[in-house]
C-alpha cells in the first residue's frame, strides 16, 4: 500500500488528500476508498535533508554573527531544526520585523553558543517557496491545489475536508496552520472550508497506518503472494495496488 493511503489510515480515513513531507522528498497523494487516484499525485523534490543544508547556509551567511562552526554536522543541524525552527504564518511580514518569536540559543557539540533569529522561520519556508533553494517547482500547498484541481468537483469538495499531514518535516510548529491558510486562499471560492488534520504523532503516520492496515483481516486480499510474484513478476505490484 502507498504511504499516502497509510497516512490516511492512521487518521481513520480511507479517502482524503495526504500531504507527506519527509526527509528526502515530499508527496501529495489523492486517495479514494483506499486507492490512490492516478493523475492526481504530485512530487516535491525537497524535504528535511534540504532544509538542514539550507539552515547551515543561513547560519554561515549571516553577517552580524559568527558563522556556524564546521563541526556542526547533520545530527546537530537536525536537532537545531527540529527544536527551534517554525513555519511563519506571514513570511514577508515576519522577515521585515526580524521574526515574531524571540531568538533562541543553541550550544554546538564543540561548546560554542549560537543565537537563532530569523533563521528559525527561514529554514522551513522553502516547503512553501522552493525558489528560495533555486527550485522552479511550486510549493507543497500549490501542488496540493494542482492535485485537487485534477479531480471532479464533487470529489474535490470531499477531499478538501479531509487533508492529512504526515512525515517529520510536517512537524514544524505553524506548519498545519500555514497549510490551512494557503489552501483556503487557493479555494476561497469553492464554498468549502478546508480542514487540515495534523496528529501530534504525524511524523510516523505512515508506519502507524501500515500497522493498522496490516492487522485487518479485510486487508489480506491486497497482499501479493509469493505465487503471484513468481507468476507475474515485480511489476504486478502496480496492478495489485
């Protein structure tokens, strides 16, 4: 089963729009009655690993502070990102005001202290503005809009009320609220209130959903048996699922 469907399962749904922001890539998957809708999937080649590198650049390039030390490795950057960064609800305004949240201090592995100001909200902004990382693709909210626009109106209206977030890069404070604001702006004339579901445990939603789905007796018809694999080959997984 696809990770988008499994993320929906973790939220008790068989139909909806799954927005997954993980470590290496982000996905948008439209699902109806447990099956991904072909032609409505979207992919953003940007996720947590890219944001860590972006944070490193932000720290190195700021003129008023000592740059981040070379010893600040992936583990420390990930910790810094997860503990102190957040998604701004109004990026442009907050950029002018140097952030609405107070600066945060972080001790590096070599004992140095770093102060984070606007880096806190600039780090995850590429999820909504990929051009900040020289990507020409739309932001995750715009890809979600494209996915929904590819669907019939009655189905689009249903999925607008069943949007599920999953993946570690969706865990930033402010991410659900910003996504909801952006999607409501895109579909303000649709006559439907967008609902974005964000479980506190959404970082592992796909795994949780997989565990739930695999425990159901009704899910057994979706398994690909060894005999089926030997008869049809690996490509049969696309037919089966």
